[in-house]
C-alpha cells in the first residue's frame, strides 16, 4: 500500500451503457476513451501525469496535483463538449454517447494490486452515481452533465478564473449511504431540485453598546470609587468618556451627572 497521496480525480461514466448490444458497447468505449484522451491532451496532461482505471462503461483518472486545476476544469467546460459533439456528429442515433462527469480532489492510496483506496475517491464515485447528476443529464439536450466537488468549487470555481463562470454552477446535495454530499452542478438544476439556501456569513463586527456608544466597551458597576456607575472605555461619539455617575439609564434619560474626558 502506498502512502496517502493527493490527487485530482476525473470520473466519466456513460449513460444507458447496458441498454446497448455488445457491438455498440465496444464502440461507445472507444469513443469514451477518445473524448477523455483528447480533452486531457488539450489541457497539457499527458500519460506521465495521469493514472487510469477502466470501469467498463466508465473511466477514472488520477491526475498529478501539480496540474493546474483551473486549466483542467476549463478544458472540461470547453474542449470536452466539443470533442463529444464531434464524435456524436458522425455516429448513428443508436450509437450516440452521453456522459456524466465529476471533478474532485482528495487523498488516495494505491495498493499492491493497483487498486485505489480512499474516502475522498469513494465520495467522488457517489457524486458520479448520484441521482441529481443522472437527472440533469436526462433532462438536457447537451450530451454531458458535469459536477464538481465542494473542494474544487471552493478552490477554483468561486474565484471566477478565466473561462470558468462561477454563476453557472448551482449547489446541490447528493444523497449517499454515508450521508448527504455537497457538490456543484454546472448548468440548470434538474426539475424537482430545490435551490440550496444561501447562508449569510456570520458578522465579524463587535457588539454595539447602548445608543451613543461607539467602539468603546461598556461595563456595568464600574466608575469612580466614590460614585459607582457605568464606565465607558474608548471613543464614544467623538468623546473619550470617563464615566456616568448615577444609578441607571432609563428611557434614554441619564439619571446622574455625565463626566467626559478630552474631546477627540
């Protein structure tokens, strides 16, 4: 078993592969390999930077993490559909190939049988087999549907790199036997899929004191030893506040004397 190593995962699966006869399946496999190989070569990823696992109707690629992820994703958004259109243009209706694609990143180990082991890879496979991605491809006139993992979205998509329009990705939840997985679908959501709620980021502003208090802290029960009250520390509406003498502040009326320090 190898040490855990970081890799980019590219997974591609063929829709309705088992519905075809043996001759058609053999043709679809050739087309699958052609589309994937040409796309990766267009992204500058040759055989020395990738390791392939054949899954019959699908292919999995482990790609060297030094390959820029934005270049690979841009190729999947442009070169991949172009190559797919080219092979389908020359194919009979019964031999049209339609593909589901997942791009993810994570840690994997390779065992003595050249098998791949890793939770991150398992989750990528569940994204590929998930119903939201299958439904998206069924409902589209395009011949492919792509989703990326949360890590790819956070590291690449949301930054709007050239050729990667972040506004075209929609957050989805993929059910799995180990719990829901978050991912991002390129293009329209399939019917019946509710958009994910947008969660506002938590405020980092410090809590505000009573009206009239600015950035200064307010501490109850502090003041001069001979006149306990409420002590202000810091700048308050342009003043450096000393303290408020008295027992309480009620209905915006200060009961007692207010003593301020120097004006700033």
